[in-house]
C-alpha cells in the first residue's frame, strides 16, 4: 500500500528540510521525499497544513489503568497535537506497576507510542517506605533496586526521581537507585531536590550520579526550578557538564 502526501509544508529539522515537498509512505514507513509526483494507491492533499515527523513528549504522566485496562484520555489528546511518542513515569511516579503497564499497552495498543520510566518513588512505596519524609531501610532499598532492575529489563527506558517530593530519600538512596542504569545506556531523570538559590547544588547532585555511574541524565522542570533569577547561571552550569 502506497500513500502520497502532497501540497503541505514539510518541516524536518533533522534533515534540514523546510519546503513544499511530497512524501510517499509505503507499508507504514516513509519511502521517499521529493518534488515529483509518483504513483500511489491513496493521495492526501495537505494544502494549508504542516507535515512533520511526530513529536516526542519526553515528560508527561501516563493515562490511568482501571480494572486492568487502559483508560485513554491523555494519549488521544497528545496525538491530536502531533505527538506520536510519549514518555511517562516521570518525577519518580508511576500510575500502575510499570511492567504490567507496558504489557497492557502491548496487548491493547495506545493512541501514541508509549515509553515509560521506572519511578523511584513508586518502587520506594511498594517496598514499604511510605513516609516521604522518612528514610528507608537496607531491606527496603534492596527490594527497590531489585524491582527497578526488573522493570528496566522488562522495557522501561530509565529511572526517574522526584527528589523534590521525597525529602526522605537521601543521597545514598538516590545513588543506589540511579546505579541500576549503570552499564545499560539508559538515563536517569529527576525533578531535582531544591529550587531558587539551592538549584545549583541540586543539579550537581544529579550530575554527580551521572558521572559516577557514567549514565545520561535529564533535569526535569528546569524552567520552574531555576526560574527565580538563576536561569542564565544554571544554563552555563549545564553547558559545563555537557562539555565534560
């Protein structure tokens, strides 16, 4: 099955394209982009519209699971905005066991492609450390680690943290959970521990984990956490990490 999309403004930053091109899809994949008019089984006139690769939303919170099934409300809305891949499980939270969640998505399908972080707070609570202001025991931390590692093996794309929301998770606990990504190439993402003038030390804590375990890191909500006059200095701090 060949589908031709024509008449629209094609914007593809990765390939430095911005202009009136035609796109030929074959068996669900882009087979050709150009100015000619090839034969096709279906033709779609995109005049007056922008045609782009699907957007990736790297920070969202996934749709809920009810009675063992996915209740889709957010995902269809994202698709209408041009998002085709969404990354959930951010800020340390999962709405449901992430292994089971991914199995449900595989079984039922979803409006968008779904990637999922394993949420540190989710597994912390599951291990019995329910007090966000209190620490966790050695037994609880080991259970956390075991379950996070299982989630990563089952397809989770990394580990997320909401250190801002879980003051009781000290640096040792944070590092122990972050170490699950060591050697996997998978990132850690965190709503860092503090904002305003404390943002610099909070980002350094995240960066230290990245350096120690040689893993990628992503700072969540940098816009709000450094939004009290610190942004210029914080961006220089991040650029220094990138240079390293």
